[in-house]
C-alpha cells in the first residue's frame, strides 16, 4: 500500500452539507446545460425564496 493510500485510509470522512450537495448539483447542471454556475445558483435561490412561505403537507393518520 502506498503512503498516500495509507494516509487517506486513516482520515475521517468529511461531513457533507446541503450547500455542498447543492453546489455539486448546480455545477453538474451548469456543465450539462452550458450555463454558468452563478446563474443557476441565483435562479435556485430566487425559486427557494419565492416559495419559502409554503409548507409541505403532513401525512394523515388513519
């Protein structure tokens, strides 16, 4: 086993945040659609703000 592999095996996994997931999805989408990351992030924020007053429905108990 190489030294680099041994060191990486000992590291604790990083905590993945929602913002990191969002950034990964946005950058992937930007590549696929030939748009800028900044443009897509702005659109995502605007959409989130536009619907922030809405609540998700609660499941009904039977």
